[in-house]
């Protein structure tokens, strides 16, 4: 009896936090949360989410790519739709907030409207995407890209880590891959896409803010650098005569870091360095390292890549080694819609919270909609900036603010 009362009188944030615990128990493997796209945990999670959507007054279907789509019809049966969503797949040994927070918050916000008999002048579709993390298959954002109409259909033949193709995995999940193209949205009927997500970084916590408005999802350049010098005996080659590839690579790494520190939005990481054939008593003859450079501004990123390339060449020349930068994957920044973001910022401010704007260094489903429909994102503070980790945490109080901001946002854009 008491529990029922608590549920009835609890905040939206408390209800969402409780449901996130329930959802996190749905896993491919016992003891921790691992929910890969189209796996057994995904199947059960989709059913649970569909159940919550029905309770919240939505008509529910699972589409041809495995997205759970709940539709809350418009007041006057109007043709326009606002989409809300995030993902329910996870990394291995995940936290319970990444992705799920945006899905459950959207459901509860629609549920709150439903319980008070409120309809909007547009339909609201809540979408639980299933393929954001890119763990099972190499390519990512399959669920969102099918809707956005920019899915690469060659990816259907991609073989996942369990040996099944994406096509076979879809069939096993009960989806019909031949109908994928039918799921593409009509941009002229979509008002936009809104995603609530944990920040996965420390900025909001550092500034004492519960939520923030995303400006853009960073563009990224990845690459590798191959440095070749001359291997030699650690005891016999005098210091001035060495062509030490690892020492050169170390200086290059520091130059990368120094360049990134010049701009507040730019981040650059050397995440991996290899010294082939290394030994304690040998001067390293070669070194290999990775580069990952991100910024919400494409020009800032491409300028940095050009500068880093020059610095690497200068260091190599001075040290008598050769260095080659191979650029691999590149993606442009996905810029959030100014109008939707400004409306979101105004709502945040109306709750007495400074409308902090910040870029996202991590990718999200929202980026699939870049240049297709307008999109905006609301970040929620997470403890220590920790994510992709069972220790991931956002407080019920912060989640409650995010939910109320989203509900007020729906009201406001509906009254225009
Ligand atoms: Zn996520």
C-alpha cells in the first residue's frame, strides 16, 4: 500500500530512476548489464519498453530495424510529428543511464501528459533505438539511419561478432529486412527530433548545473602516425647520433596535446602507441600511434589536423626520422537546430537554471538526423562524468528537472 502511494506521489524523476533500475536488470548476461543490438536482452527490453509506452497512452509497434516506436496521437489528428528518443542497446558491462535515460524520460513525459488528459497539436513519437553503440556490428546508428533515410544497405551483409549477418540477426529478431526502406520518415511531416542523454563528461557537474543544451555533436578525424628511425644498441650509439623513433613519437604526442589545448572546444587524443619489436636494450627503430581529434566546429578540427601534420613533419626532420600521418575515418560535426535549442534554453532558464550550452564529444542517435530534420539535445549531469561503466549515475532530482523541462518544451512548441 505504501509503495503504491509512493509511486503515485513520487516525482517523475523518481519514477524514471526506478524504471531505469528495472530496465538495467534486462541483460544478455547475468550479473551485469550487456544488451547488444538484436540480442536476447534487447528482445526483452523492447517488450518492456513497449509495455510502458502502452501504459503511457501510445500505440506501439516494433519497426523493420528493431526500433520500438510509440505514437501518441495529435489533439486534432494533425499530420505533424515530434520525435523523442534515444537507445536501449548498451556497451558491455554498461551503466543503466546511457541511452535508456532518454527513452524512459520520453515515455514518462508522454505518460504525464496522458494521465492529465493532455494532447499536443502534433503527434509525439517516442523511439527506442537499438543500434547506437556499435558493439555487435562495426557500423552504428542503424536504427536512426533507417528513419533518417541515410542507412547504407550494404551494412546488411556485415557480419557481427557472433558470425551472423545483420540481415540474419534482424530476421531472428522478427524483423523484415526487405521492408527497411519503408521506415524512412517524411521530413516535411517531422517537426524534429529531441534527445535527452547523460552528458558522459564532467562539465555540468563541474559547474553545478543539472542540465545543459547541446550545441553540436563533434566532428571527428581519426588517423595513425608511423614513425621510422634507426634501431640500435642501447649501450653503443651516442645520444647525438640516435634516430630514436619512440622519443620522436613522444615529442609528437606532446605537440598534439599542446595544439588541442589552444582551443577550448578542441580535444585530441593519442590513445594507443605501439613500439614494434621493442626491447629494453634496443633504441626503438619504429613507433606507431593513433590520433583522435574532435571539435564541434569542422574548420577548427581541420585546421588542427593541418597544424599537427606540420608539427609532426618538423619534429621528424629535426630528429632525423621519417613520419607519415594516415588519415582514416572522418565525420563532420552534426550541429543542433538553433531554433529548437533556443526554445529548450528558454525553458531551462524558466526553471531558474543557467542555460549552459556545450558540445557533445560522444556520438548519439541524433546525429543520424543531421541535415534531414531539425534536432536538439538536452544533457543531464552525470556523477564524475563517468559513463560506459556500471558506476554511471544521474540523480533522480536531476532527471526530474530534465523530464519537466521536456514536458514544458512540448507545451511551449505546441502553443506556437
Ligand atoms: Zn548513448
